[in-house]
C-alpha cells in the first residue's frame, strides 16, 4: 500500500490579526516574520488517516508539499508523526499558486512517485479555505475522489469511506487508486514522537523543481493561476452612536421607536 | 506569541518546542491547574493527601507523549535529551508560556532524570525502570536542612558549616537520621536525589555524598507540609529520616564526593528559570493586551505615557533575561561547564531574572490596579508562585556574594565548590 499525503504550510491560525499586513496592490496578505508557520490542521488529519491505515495493515506513507524555502520544522512534522518519506516541490516558480496550479504540480509529482494507491489531502486549507486542491489533483490524475472523510478503511483494492454530510455521514466505497480529502471529524492527529524527532535530523527530503516533474515554470505558481483576484480589502464597519432622548422615559422610548422605524429596523 | 527565531536553536529544538506547544494547547487547562495549586493543604497532610492534589491525568498523558521522560537516557526508555540544555530549556519555556504550572511540573522531574546518565547502571535500571512503568509518580530532589536552607551551599567552604551530618555507613547500608527542609515534590515522588553530609567536620566540598532515596522504605516520613504563599501543585514538604536505611548501591556519587560528580551536569535550576520565564512572558502579554484594551480618558491606557513606558520597560527586561538564559545554556552546552567563558553567568541570571520578574509584578500592580489581586486573572497565580520561589537556586543576593567571591579570585571559579554551587 503506497499512500501520498499532500500537506500545505500555512501561517499559524493562532496568530493575531495585527501580525499581518494587507498588500492591496498585490492582492495578498503579508505575515510578519515572527508569525510561525504550521502544517494546515486538516492536512495533519490526512496524515493521521494515512498512519491509521499504516498501523492496521502496513503502508508506506509519503508526504508531499509545495512552495519555496519551506520551513523544515513544519514540513517534517508528518515524519515526526510516523510518515516514511518527504517529497518537496521547492522553487520560486511555485510561489503564488492557486488551487489549480498547486494541484497540477502535486499531481505531476504523484505521477513521478509512481504506484500510488491512495492520495490523501485535508478537506481544505485553513488559510484560503478553498477546498479545491484535492478534487483538482483527482481530476489531473483521472482518479475518483471522495471528499470530507471522517473514516477510511481499506480492504484489497477497495476503500470504504465514511464522508461527513449535513445530518450525519454516508458510507461510500471507492476503487483504488483514489483521492480522499479528510475532515476534522476523523479525530485528533497523534503527537509527533520524540524518537522520530531525534531521528529526523538524518532525513533528507527529496527535492524536485518544475523540470523534475515534467513542468515548465510558466505554468506553475502565479503564472499558472486560473483564479483571478480582483480586489483584496479589509471590510470597514462604521459605527455611529446616536443618543435618542426625550423629556420623559416614555417620550424617549417613543422617539427611539420612531428612529428605528425610519432606519427600517422595526 | 514567542519568537523562536533564536540563533541558538536547531531545527530539532524547534520541533520539540512544537510538540510541547501542541501538547499544552490540547491537554493543559490553565484555570484548573491554578485551582489545584490553590487548594488548601490540610496541616497534617499525608503523602496520600498530597498525591490526591496532583493532576495525574495530565502527567500520564505527558508520559504517553514521551515528554515527562524526555531527559532520561535512551537506554532506559527516555528521550535522551538530558544533556541538551537548549532543547530542554526551550521546551520548559514553552511549557511555562502555554501551561503555567505545567512548566515546573516537568522541570522538577527532568532535572533529576538527566542526572541518571551518571549514576551506576544497576541503580539507573532499577529506579528508571520503576519510573517508566509508573505513570503516577514524580522525581524530586532535596538539599536544604532546618539549619541551612538557601544557605546550604555557602561560598566559604568552612569546615563543619552549613549542611549537617545526616548519614553514616553501617556495613553495606547507609543510615539516615535527621531532616531535609524544603523538598519540592517530596510528598509525591517515589524517588528523590538528596545531598547528605557524610563527613561531620570537613568543608562541605569534601563532605557531601549524593544518594537516591526511595520514599516507600521504612524510616522515611513527612515531618510537615510547607504550606506556602503560592503552593505548587507538587507541594513542598519537610522530610524526616529515622533510622532510614538504604543499600550502598543507592549511592550516586563517591563517598564525600558529590561535588566532583555534580560539576559536570546540567544546570537544573536554570531549567526552572526557563519555565518561569515562559509563564512570565505570557503574563506580560496578558498585561499588554489589558493595556491595549482598557480605555481611560478616551484612549487605551497603553497610550498613557506612564503605562506605555512600563510595558516597554518590562518587555525590554524580559527580552534581555531570555537572551541571557539562552546564551548561558548555549555556552554550557557547546563549550562544557569547565570551559565556560563566563563562569559568572548563572549567578547573574539567578539575581537578574528575579529582579525582572519582580519588576513585572510591580508593573502589573500599577497597570491592573485593583484588578491585580483578583483570582480571575492568571496574574494573581503567577505572582504567588513567583514570590514562593524567590529563594530558588539560592537567593539572588547570595548569588551576588558568590559572584563577588569569584571576581575577587580574578574571575575564575575554583572547582569543585563554585561549579557545584551552580547546580544548587
């Protein structure tokens, strides 16, 4: 059983709003250098799903990520949890990816890893919350995709997936190879093991650039985007305080009612 | 939020920090820990009473995550980080920041576990084997005595002074009679390492032996519980030994040679400082948030010069204290204690960091005003703990006396006494 888990490095969702600056001209959000990066929490659950399969029936768990100058402390975390190998698509040209261009590169890397039975992704990234990458990877690879899984069991070449729906869950079967996106309902991911942390100094990730996976830089990252951001702005909430008075309490209440009516609130 | 872009820390250290942060965020209930520490201790509390105050569920989870035993040697099932002062320090700081009391809950045990890299293998196997199996015990240490508290280890090395004759040898056994005074976690630990004067008249540097004691053996008892202004969850007891006997294999150091062994070890007290630093940084952030949000005179009090200045001053003090601690840990780890360039480092840290915490306390009372002593703020719990450990690692003033002693000798420590004092 050969599993690939796709993970994304994001800014720590715990960071306060004042840790970020909005760059309206480039339509992007710039985080302060002090804001730590973390593995997207949904992706950690995808890693956990893979490790549960590994615990039960044995599997090789490969972790795949994309970006540039990826923080090794962050991207090695799945290995500290128990994954076997780390593949990094690292190049300047991968910067600014949207779901489309990221999925295109990840799919190309999965093809290169080869003989993959199961691809797992988080249901969405906690920064963009688009929830498109897993589906797009499946599309690029021509594989079936099951989304929002809370449990995955594999028997032979069939995966039985419980997927979260509005009023509970439904159980679906999918023939492998397939792509499954994992939701937080899977339950907490395991802690990294101290033993694995100590061992991982020796781990050298496999590094690939666009050419290594058969792509050219002009279809990666920003250049390969299909999503066009038209405007990025902070919503402005204006508040005005108006004291509605009156000679008596009753009169003040009447005036307030009239005022609310004028504003069509009542 | 702590900034981990410190040049002292490796990728591996940062991964350990990440683990500790995640563990604290998932498992530690700060409010509950503060309430547990605040619970009154009955005057005649027994070991069972003290154990009942402990958050064993949390301790057991820390054990399962490998955190509790991280400082023990790998051959006995530990994480093998006992000599990694920077790694343990960063983890302690993280635990203090995210977990308050949980910081020292770890460092008290880590400090002892690290020492087991040096004890005879047979003893380490026995004690650590037991510790690894039992997820509901701590491991503490004891030095002070009724007539020699924070001044147990004086810089003068006067014959017969300070710690008093506690143990003598009979055949293959050591027999203990007397008391140990302030023993953190003494009532909740199965094993403690203790410093015992075994030669009545000599100077301390040549008269003390280190042992491991098993608190379940006959002759050991709790003389009294030290009920303090700010109790720690692990509590603090005075231990009494009456014809308490342990075999010679429980001896850790050569007879009367405790200081010769200790000088090469990790600076345990500094780990406690890391934990307390973390909690202090969190306390400062809460203080800053309050100053940013509390409106007075039409603007946040942070914009009132007197308050803003206090926030900036304490930020500066904390940053310096942090750098001092990390630099000292780095020097210790990379050069080795005997090779340290700055032998005064620990003494100055022990004095300075307490000054910093006290200044934050003053600033807190200025800024929070009447809110400061309210138990709904974690500031109140932090203040009490700070006051109750002001003496730790010998008092700040005594540290300066020791430093002065070294300066007078031309800036060089003369082993083994000053080296051992580092450990005290």
